[in-house]
C-alpha cells in the first residue's frame, strides 16, 4: 500500500515539490552561512519524494544552534512552506481519493516549519534515535 501511495504522490505533485526543495537547497548552499539550511532543504526534498512509510523524529544532540536556526528558518521560509502544505493538504482532502495525499501533505508541515534537529527515518526504525535508558 505504501508503494502505491508513494507512486500516486510522486505523480500528483511530489516530484514538483521535491524539485522546489532541491532548488532551495542549491540556492542556500551558495553562501557558506546558509549551508545548514541547504542540507535541510535536500533532506526535505528526499522526504517529499517518498513520504509514505517514513516519519520525522527528533535528532538527539541537536542543541541551541538548531533552535536558533529553526527560528531564522521559520521567519524566512518555514511559515510559507507550512502554509502551502496546509492549504494543499486541505484541498486534497476535499476529495475521497485525495485524502491519503492530503494527510501526507499535512505530515510535511512539521519538517517544513522546523527542519533543523530532525531526522527522517522509516516507520519501522522509529526507535533508532530514541534516547537510551
């Protein structure tokens, strides 16, 4: 089922969204200071290509640098991206066939808003970044 949803997702907008994130990543990598944002954009592009069967987890050890970077990201690009995903997700949920795609779009909101300090893992590997006790 994940494969089918990912193929439908790829055809109906996932490829274009991933290309947009990749272009943003290339632009961010032009300046040395914005390279972390470029890497986060490439990570989001990969997640946007194939979102079903993967999830977002907090990366251990992401400290104050990630928090400050996320605040800058939210002010510059994050809220635009999140708003785009919310509007697109709601529009897709208006049709019965588009509900899984809309849910997938809404699943992209957290990582588009705060990409630094996050890791994208397979649903089966969620515990890979869990704190050890």
